[in-house]
C-alpha cells in the first residue's frame, strides 16, 4: 500500500495529478499539500493540508507521521516569474528540491520521488528542432539553470544514495482546470480562455514561434506510467524528453477559428519571446516512448475541442 505526498497540489499539474493518484491508490492514501488554498475537490476528496516545502523540519515530520512512500514535488517558480526575482526563484526552486531529496535519503519508507524538469534545461546553443535527449545544454534563464542543476542533483542522489528519483522534461502543458502562472508557455492556455471570454487574444510571443506542448491528460498518464515502471527498465534518473504537438500561436488561432470564426489574435511580444527563442520548438522523445510504449493521444484538433468545450462549461457555471 502506497502513501503519496503531493507538494504543490493546488497548482496546474498538482490539481489534476492528485485526483488521478487518488483514483489509483484510494482517496485516503494521497496527501495533498500546498502553501495556497486548493480547489474543493482536492480539499474534500481526501487529506489536504497547508504545508510549505521550504520548511524542512515540518516536511520531514509530515513524511514520517503519514508513512509516506512516494513524494511528487511539483512546486516551483516558473520561467517568466523567475526572471523578475532571480535569487528568490533560485532559492525556492533549488532548496525545495534539496529538502525533498534529503528526506528521501533519510526516511527509509520513502521509495520514490517525482520531480518535474522542463524544456527550459535547454538554451541558445541547443538545436531547436527535434532536440535530442542528450545535447548541448546551456540554459540562459534562472528557471532553466535551476532545472538543469536539479536534474544533476537528482542523478547524484540516485547514484550516491540510491534515491529513486524520476523526472520528465515537461513541455508547455495545456489544461483547463487550473491556469498556469508566470511561464513562457502560458499563452497556449490563455489563448483558449480569452477566445471564450472575449473572442480575442493578445499574445506575448510572435505569431510563428513554435513551442512543444502536451495536453494535461497525456502528461498525467506519462507521469504515472513513469512512476510505475520497474526500476530496472528505467533508462535515466534525470528528465525524459516528451511532447505532444509543436505549435505556434497562429496555428492555435487558426484551429480556434474553426469553432469561433470571429476570433481575433494580435501580437505584443515581451521578454518571454527572448526566452522562447532559447527553448526547443520540438523535442525527440523516442526514449520515453520506447521505455514503456508511451505516446500522446491528443493532437491540436482534439486539444482545441476539449479546451473550448470545458472552458465554456466553466464560464457558464460561474
Ligand atoms: N511551462 C514552463 C514555463 O513556461 C516551462 O517548463 O516556465
């Protein structure tokens, strides 16, 4: 029987992953935590507690008291926000990971850790198309530097202390339940919300800047499958490249127009355009596909249909 701790359960990934894990492991075995209030389905569907991952003493007590066997550490400051307060972002992103790795090393019950890496580990000297798993990595953002350093620490803890850390380099994640905040790929969520609410969107990237994206349901499946794979089949303990579709704002806009013909998009690129240009437009995820036959289900057509339908539903309910 697993007891799972989700850190960052109110965030874009956590708010969906927690529910998926509760379906598999039982409501009472998945402990949702965050520093901010979570949605009612997270709070009422199983254990939920306000908890700050930066507080290593409280965290280790929590882990011991609830006999935690797996930790999903999803809390982070995203790329755009991190550029505004670099040292604080570095401190939060790195120290939270180090707290979790140390606890996994010290507490015997903890068998596995999941920590999300990102396409931000790549940089201006990385090939932007079909970016290989292993390539030049010289990230130029604080967020990217913290993710690359984090990957190295994950592997270090695996090799030195046998901590079974697993990780995915998420591309932009498209979801309707919880909006992301402060990221460079956020436009791919904002565009759908604004299409429904206003019929128009002003994009902070240029129209033809492609980025790799993945629909949340595919991301959750990939994550859970990765955590369930037998240790011996794992190829690496850093981050696996994965993606669903490679799309630009003008391509998403064209897809939205199939449902909302009058949809208008304008462009006002900001500092995130420069960040996007240092990240891949697509990644080679053959390693992830190979090790457990994972593949994404959602293409842009399906993503657009679901996003517009679910956001319309949410808007009429509120
Ligand atoms: N979605 C993240 C960001 O844009 C990338 O991992 O910061």
